């Protein structure tokens, strides 16, 4: 069915509006004093709260999908489950919402890397939503949300200038482990699959291109993470100030 007539459009719209409503609800929560004093920090705090909620739901959901339908790990192109399909729609709705939030809030220039990431992720997920292919790949990609739980905690504590707290020091090591297990490992596995099996197919070639670009972005973010948390003396002070969302 052509995408413009596809029933999944209602799922995407519902997911997007759900995150918009969540954004409005979370914006009513009290803010830490250090965050409340700066409008930019306030926006970033609210943006990260929505991201945190999405990571918890999607990360646990992705693990359940793999547990319920383990063939998603092997038959990346053809394996399908209703739960996995709904998860991909749900997360695509989040990316649509977050893209709109960044643009409407006037943060497009400062957060252009996030916009590029979101556009690539949505382009890849659309193959699972509208053509029912690579749903398994989408679920595997969303395992990264388990890692993002701890990454978002880290970023929120940085915004609140809480890097000296014990929780931050514990979380930075947990975050590093989760980064390897749920971000680098699934990404490497997916890259191997597409290089070996899907590179000669039209849709597979398109997704492989997106995957390789995401690989580059992930490695750049990983290097920033290591420098910021484990080699802080090498990070310029201005970089600490301007990289709340990426470091």
C-alpha cells in the first residue's frame, strides 16, 4: 500500500501526539534551581526528560521483543512481530516529535547532529513501517535505548552541574558498559549483516548507507564521551559549556 494511504500513519500520528502531550505534562514538573535560572538549560532539561521516558519504555520493550521473538536476531530482514512493529512505530513517533521540538524551539543550528541522526533513523524505520521489511533490524537498533537510559541520566546531571556527585561517578562506568553492550555491539552486528547479506539489494543498499553514517556518528560520540568523562583535562572549557546534548 502506498505510504500516503498506509494505516500506520495513524500509529505514527498517535505516537507523535503522545510524546507531545508528555512534553507538556513533564514541563510542569519543578526544575532544579540551577536549571531554572537558564532558559536554554530549561529547554534541554524538558527535552531530555521526554528522551529519558522514551528510552525506558523503548529499551525494555526492545528487550521483550527479542525475548518473545528471538528470530528477530537472525532473520533481520524477514522476521516480523506485532510487538516489534508497534515498537518501531512508537519510536518513530518520538523522533518526529523530537525533531519538531528542536526546530520549533530554535535549537536546530545548535542541535544539527541530532536532527541528522533523527532523519536517518526515520528513513531506516520507514522501511519496516511501510514495507514490513527489516523490522528485526529496527528492534535491534532500538536496543540502544537501554544504553540511552544511563546516557540521559549523565547528560541531565551535567546540565545540573552535578558531575561531582557519587551518582555521576557510578553512572559514568555503568554508562560505559551499557554503551558497549547495547550501542556498539548491536551496531557492529547490524553492520556485519548488511555488509554480508543486504548490500546487493536496493533497499538493503539504502539502509547500509544509513547504517555506515550512523556508525561514524556513534564512534564520534563515543570518543567525546571518553574524553569528557575519563580525560576531562583534554576537553576545552567552552566545549563543556556547549555540548550538553552530545557529551
